[in-house]
């Protein structure tokens, strides 16, 4: 078992390494971007990268506090599924119209997981980074075109 401090240090080291690796890569709009802390600029929609001791995940999370708006945003994303899948290189993800976040709040998610890797094992870092990189870049490519249609719904 690891202490909380060891887990925190290892995760911080991973995210620092990931950030350095991704730093030279510009967004689809040609801008410098923090890939590990991606800003969608649409309240209630976030792109999350997560890695723990069992899995790495790339997640599109819709967490609008208004349930009706959350449903509309999810339905809009669902309607754009073919465009999103194309931007992700043909890869379809797991669609969750209603689930709970880590705080017990209702959210909608679209996610892709890489099981069997651990951020605590530095030998897994290349696999995690190789999993994250094309997917967050694909999400950014999709979002550079789609963001405005979501902003207009607010």
C-alpha cells in the first residue's frame, strides 16, 4: 500500500511529465494549451484525464446543475456522435446518459478507459501517455468546431 503522500507525489510527477511531453503540441486552433487541464470554455462541460492505480480514463463530462440543460447538452452531443467518433479516429466510446460523479452528483459522460495500468508504476507511464495523447487531441479537434453550437445552448 502507498501512503497518501506517496500517491500524491507520484500523480504530481506523472502530470508534470505528461504536461512537459504535450507542451510543444498546439491546439487545433493553433494556441498553446494545458492539455492536462483542458478548458472547454462552456460551463457544465469538461474534458477530464484521469489515472489511478487501476485505470486511465479520458472523459467528456456534462455536469450542468440544471437537469434539463444537462439532458439537452447530452442529447446535442449524442446527435454529434458521428463527428466525434471521426475526430477520435473512428473509436466509439462508452456513452453514459446518467451516472454519478465522485461527489454523488448526477452527470452525463462519454468515456474511454484503459484498464490494467497504474499511475503508481512508472513503467506504465508510456502506455498511459500514449492512450491520453491521441484522444485529448481528437477531442480538441472536435471541440474547436463544435464548441460554438454548445455555447449557443446556454
